[in-house]
C-alpha cells in the first residue's frame, strides 16, 4: 500500500510522541521508586509524613528532569540551526564552484573551437 506524502511525517511525529510519553512515564516510575527508597531509611516518620516526603521528592525530581529535558531540547534546536546554516553555506559554495568550473570548461572549449577554425 502506498502512503501519501504527509503520512510518513505524521507517523514519525506520532512515534516521537509515544516514545516521549513512555520515557516520561519511566522517569516518573524511577522518581517514585527513589522516593520510596529514600523514606524507607527514615523509620521514625509517620505514614502521612512519609507520603508527604515521597510526594515532595517525586515532584522535585520531575521538576529537575523537566528542566534538564528543556535545556537539552533548546541545545538541540540551537545545534540544528547552526548545522542548517553551515550546510546552506556549503551548498552555495559547491554550486558556485560547479558553475565556475562549468563556465571555465565552456570558455576553454569555445576557445579551442575558435582556434581550430
């Protein structure tokens, strides 16, 4: 079955969203596990205190994880812009050199034809 041009991009976007969701759910699970391990060592806490500390630990951990991800995403966007600009300049140079070489070869061929007559 053939796909329409936009369908491939939609599939990739959906795949990225699903992957992001699953990674975030794994981050939440890890934060919750670490919070439980953290409060287990504090035997003197009441159940309510344990739950409050776990909740604070998880929310702090997730806040930091979100900040890290946002910083990484910003850096990725920055790098992408830099690389796109660099490749644009390289493409222009390549086209310029190619056109210059073609013009030079055309001149040499025209001069050769003119001299041979």
